C-alpha cells in the first residue's frame, strides 16, 4: 500500500468531481423531476465531472510523485490529508 499526502483543497476537488459524476448518473435514473429538465441537469453534471476528472487525476499523481521524491509538505504550509492507495 502506498501512502501520500493530499492538501485539503485537492481532496475536496477530487471528492467534488466524483460527486458531480455520481449525482448526474443518479439523476438520469431518477423519476421525480420532469424528464427534459432532469436530462439537462444530469448531462451538465456528468460533463462537469468528466471534464474535471483529468485535472484531478493529474493533481493526485503529482502529489504522489512529490511524496516519492521526498518533497514532503509541512503542517505549517496548510492542512493536509493522508491518503492510502
């Protein structure tokens, strides 16, 4: 298992990206909102989630590479979250 540290804003960005995709997919199968409105909202959320997936993944991999290179961040620089893969 590999451990590395993500900043709180980066972790939030990754979580928001995943949430937008999941919420959009959920809206596609829901039936409480009228179909035309639901489809527009769902496709917008899926598009935003998909478009932000690549920058989020690049940021996570960059954080992992920094950790492996020994470029550790300190607590004084900001809030950090430990992440295990």
